[in-house]
């Protein structure tokens, strides 16, 4: 790695770094020469990108195709109220450039996919995974292994966070720890399960620290170790990891040498899925039939409309719901005790925020002997995308 010179303003800005024996002038030059890709500019990506920019990492790539939503502001400190509705990348570029005009921000306004991942990741020294879904985590891992790029991993859920470094030379990868993804819906995302806003700040900052150490070649990285943080007890525990000699991606003779369809791999969709516009489709490995939101709109206008069952929480219903179309709120946790409120002999369409809880609810109803029960694909998020774009969904 070539180490570019620092001008007088940079010497002054990074003085506290340069004073550190393990950084010095040469280390700060290495940071300036560094190229880091942050996949996701949300809860983890916010503190990560802010600290990388402040540290003087010369080139920071950001991958995100979302816009700023008011519900993001509780934890995504890259953005403010005035940014609501703006592209996250536009807002992030402005904020990071204000933090440090000496760094270059490379925005990638796309959703990372098997078709573009290798091209986007190639050329970066470190990739940092700030995503919140399993398909993208496996995609990032596999692409990093294939390109030989370290993958700084982080995840948060409710009060717990995890940090590690995968895909280093001779070290384990994410597949060595989690060879197979969990069943769909078993682990809810932050929107479904919740997360305390300060937690991604802690984990994202740890990811920034590991990234800076990798660029400097300083200290001991978390390669081969998984750090698990419990915010309720303010405690860390460490789990030793080792490379799996039979890992399909990173072993000496891998059985998977190309990127795959990670949504199919994680059971998010079946190999026959086309889009949310499909009339109905069964989720891979599941017995619950799904129906697209635009199809639900047609069904509720028919002479014999389905019974719409909302299985979210009351506070979510208060923000947005389909009550005007006859929807009934029965939270998932109360469903077993309130089955009598669901009319017999009538088809049922269950919905929630994104489709996870509704599949669980539909499965329970099917197990009681009901036959015509479907889950609305994508939940109210899908409805907001296909039917009512003015709807706000938390």
C-alpha cells in the first residue's frame, strides 16, 4: 500500500493519532491510502462511517439504496430531521464531507446483489458489513472470501450485539460460524424485534476500531473471535472461532466458487418467485401461501371479501392500518386466546409489518383446521409500495 503525504492541515487535524506510538506519521498515511466499503448506511453504518471519516480513511465507499425515514433517527446518527425523505447516500455524503473534507466518499446507490457484489467490493482493502438481513450477510461473506478481502462483521438485536472479523488469510468466515441460515421468520429484524438506539452505536464503533486496526496493521484483530455484548448487564463474552475444514466457501477445496441466489438460500423466497406482484406464492420450506398486496386490494373489493387480520401490536396499528377495509387487530401473542373473533367459513388474509409475524399467525390458523388462510406478502410495507405510497409504516 502506497502512503500519500499529509499536508499541514491534515497534520494538525490528525495530531492526536500521530502522537500514538502505534500510529505515527506512517500509520496516518496508511489510513489516508486506505479504501473501505461500508455495506449499509443505517444503524451500524452511521457510527462506522463517521469514525472512519474522522480518522482520515482516504476513501470510504457506501452501499445503500434507501431513503431517510423518521423512524431511522432513533439510531442512525448520520441523519437529522431535515434529511427525512432524502436519499441516505446524499445525506451521508454531505455529513461525512462536513466531518472531514480530506476524505473521498464513493456512493453506490444500489442494492447489493449477486450480480453486482464482486464488481462493487473489488478494489477495497476492507469491507464492513452493517446490514440487518441474512441474505446480504451471506452474500458479503462469500464475496469477501472469493476476493480475499477482510469482512468486519457486526449485528445487533434488541439488547445484544456481536462483532468479529471474517475472511482474513487462514481465518474463519461467517459460514464457518453459521453454515446454514435460520428458518425464515425465526429471527426478526430490528423493525420487528426492536433495538435500543445506543446499541448500534457501540457495535458500529467497534467495527470502526477493527477496521482502523486492519488498515494500520496494529494490535490483534477479532479474526478467530466473536465478541458478544449484553447491554443489559454491560458485559462482554468471547467465543473462540476456527476455520471449518469443510466450509463450502473458505476451505482448501470449496464446493461453492460462485455467488448464488441468497434469498433462495435463506428461504426468503422460492426459486420460482418472481416479484411482489405475483398473485400468490409459497415461501421456500414453508406451508403458508402468500398473496401480493395488489391482489389483496382486488379481493377486498369483491362481493365476498376476505377477513383481514392484523397481528401487529396496538402501537403499530395506531400509526397505520387497514381498518378502513375492515381489518381487525389481534396481536400475535393474543391470537391463541382470541380465535373465536375470527369468523368461520370465511377466507382470511393475515398481515403484519413485513410478513414474518403474519406467516407465523397463518400457520397457527391452518393448524386449527382452517383451510383458506393466506399471508399478505411483504406486509404493510408491501402495501405501501404497491397500493398506497402515502402510508407510513413503522
